C-alpha cells in the first residue's frame, strides 16, 4: 500500500497537482487556517531554528511558512515533480536546498546537522519499514538537541476495524465511512504503522519520543493519526513520553473553517 514504488508513482506520475495540494487543507478552511490554527501551535517551541528539514514537501504547502523559520531549509522528496515545482515556486528564497531521495534515506544530509525535522500529511501513507528507515536516519542527522515532528499513521492500532472496512462491499463502504461507523480507508493511511511501533523503533535507535498525540481525521471516531515528537536521548527536550488521545481534532478543524477562514480559504 504505502511502499516506495507506489508512493513515487502516485505523487510523481498520477496525482493531479492542479491545485498544488491545497485540496488537502479544504476541510480546515484552507492552508493558512490549518497552519496557524493547528500546526504552528504544536511546533512553536522548536522554531525558528538554524537548520530545518522538511520531508515530502509536495508543492510547498508548508514550505511557504517554514522558509521564514529557518536559516537553512532542506527539502527532500522522492517525487522529482514536487522538487522541481518547489524549486520554481521558491526561486527567490536563497536559504533553501532541494533534494530528490529514494523515499527512505537522507544520505545528502550531514551528521548531527538538523535542528528541526517537519513532515505533515505525507508519511501517513508510508509503511512501517519506511518509517523505521527514516527513524534510523533521524538518529544520525539530528543535532544533540534536535527535534523531529512526524505525522504518521496509527491505523495498525485499529487493525481489526481496518480489516472489516477493507472487506465491506464497495456500495456500502462510502456511506458507513462518512457516518463514522467504519474506519476511513479512503484517507490512505498505512495499516502497518502505529504510535507504539514508532515508539519502539525510536527506542531501538537511541531516540526518545517526547510526546505522541493520537487523533481522529475527517470521519469517524478512530484514532487513525499520530504526531510523534522525537529527540535524541539526552537532549534538553528528552523526557518520559506523554501520550494524548485527541478525539476533537475534527471539531477543531470545523471551528477554524466556519469561524476564521474567509470564503477563499485565505
């Protein structure tokens, strides 16, 4: 499902980028509402930072903000199309470097050189073997007090519900997903990843998970999403993991959309 070949094919060859990925922010009332209402409040202790890495920037939905929060911003994506678009879109920004990778490694980045890693709404599609490889790279590239903010799938926590949804006849599935009865398989979250598995991978690699927020997405009650804040063991940000189950993320989005976004989502 979320293997490298499939991800590259989807985002490099078949995805319709005509709206530059803005469609993924629509239920928040637009990208600015999502950034200022949900993302910046969650990362503000860690930025601005000298060197920021954004993994899988797409067409630059978050790059437009991150470039002003870093002395150096490194963009890495497995899709050449995405990197070329960002290179053109942000041509006037002199603090950005651009790299195409293999979808799982960061060989172009020096050891202990990154102060903040950001990835949102991208690695949720990646299977656990990819996440595990990136975590190994985080151990190498993060500075002693560096932090990684990683949005990933938590569907493996609901493995039984996912299996039921996948077996449900196609005619019934959309209605049951929209009503929140079945897990939303249309969001294309990897069924092999969970917060527990990410935490275990970090522990194996000498990293500490500072916090994990498990939350709902657009439909239903299932905690299909997770944000893990990852830092090297011994960093000033390290502490025993705090985990929060947030069942109101969708309501948060609805409030932002209805109250604070303008008609154009700007």
